[in-house]
């Protein structure tokens, strides 16, 4: 049993100096501005509803393009 403790002590003395804390550096990206949503009033006519649907469709497209540009930026930085 004493030999086992000596082996553990020797292993600990060899392993512990190799352990160290490394500061993680977070990458800083210059991301493009996010698309912003406008406040839209309640639709009163069918035409207003069509305009709102068209607005949100284009907003989704803007967000998709924003995400593609951010992914490309992050992949380039890596």
C-alpha cells in the first residue's frame, strides 16, 4: 500500500506542474448592422395587409442575407 502512495505522489508531482490556466481570448468581429423592424399599425384594408406581408417577406430576406454575411465573416476570421 505504501508503494502505491509513492507512485501516486510521483505521478501527481509530474502532472500538476503541467496544468495551467490559459486565458481564452474571445475573437472580436466587426459585425454588420442587424436589420431592424419597424412598428407597423394594424391593417385596415386588404391592401394594407398585403403591404405588411410584403414588408415582412423582405425583412426575412434581409435577415437571411445578414446571416450569410456574418457566417462568411466569421469563417474568414477563423
